[in-house]
C-alpha cells in the first residue's frame, strides 16, 4: 500500500516538470516567472487550463499550439516525463516518506539544471542556490548524513572549480568554465561529500567525452561547440544518487 506522501509526489511530479519548463523558458530571458500567465510565444495567446495539463495537453495537441498551430519544443514534454520518472525513482528507493521527499526534490533540481545547461548553456542562480540549501538542510536533519562532511564537500567542490576556472583563464586567455558550474559544484559537492567528489567529477568528465564523441560523429562541424559540463555534472550526481540508493536497497 502506497503512503500518502509518495502518492502526492507521484501525482505532483509531472506538474513540477511543467513548472521547470516555465522556469527554463523565462529565467534566461529575464522574464518574471510567477506574475506572467503562460502564453504561446508565437501568437501571444494566454494559455488556458486545458492547454496546461502536464503530459496530457502536449499529447492531445500533438505538440502544437491549439491556437496558431506552431510546434511546441519537445523538451517541455521531456521535462514532465523526467520529473515523473524522478518521483518514481525517489519513491521506490526511499525507506521513509521524508527521504522520498528529499530525493524527489533533489532529482527535480538536477533535472532542471541539466536541461538549463543543455538548452541555454546557463545554470540559473535560483536553482543552484536552492540545490545547495536543500542538500545542506537534508544533511542537518538526516540521521544518516554528516553535516560537517556536506559542508566540506561543498567548499571543496566550489573552490576546486573556482581554481580551475582561474587557471584556465590565465593559461588560455579565455573562459573555459562558467561561474554557474562553480556554484553548481557547491551543491553537488555537499551531496557527494569530499570522498565521493573525485568520482563524481570523473564520471562527469567521461560523460562529457562521450557527448563530444557522439556530437563529432553525428555532426563533424560541431568540434568547437562548448560542452554543457553542468549537464554532465548533474547526470553524474544522478548516477551517484542511484548507486547509493541501490546499495541501500540491496
Ligand atoms: Zn500559438
């Protein structure tokens, strides 16, 4: 029998994905996320409730605006599916409803940040700051997490990436690592802790290499395109979360 908290997380998952889609659409443009109603970017029509039902509206309208027929970018739909998937994973892996809430919000934040970097090469401050606060807050209240290790991991993650950023700029004379990655590493470092942090960065680097190889193979002209390393870091953090969750389940 599923507990009410888990049921709530599963029901609210696609709506969280939908909200992340609005955040990712508006934050990089500097638009207000809360006050402005949802609207079609082509015909400017305000969307109604039937246009905004997560998963259902996109499928019913076959990925097009109901008013002007313009196709809607599929990533908004992928976010809704991804957020539901994250909720399912969190509920299955958690031993208690509180743990399920922590894991679900953590995975939703990773999802939003991964998409933001892949789409815009940006890691919005509100998301990186929430991630850090959420992980530190969890380490403070959780009986199985050490707050001191989380703080150490956050400092180590952010400082090492800041040094890397400065060193790259001095050696190459241009920016190689964004400040957003440094802020992201504070939250991810807090989650990984100082001992698992090198593993997380290694997994992200290998994923980046794989990404570059796939890009080069499919479109040879993309060799100079920057790799969204924040996406790789979030992916690696998701893998670390999965590894820890599976170790607990076994
Ligand atoms: Zn439209």
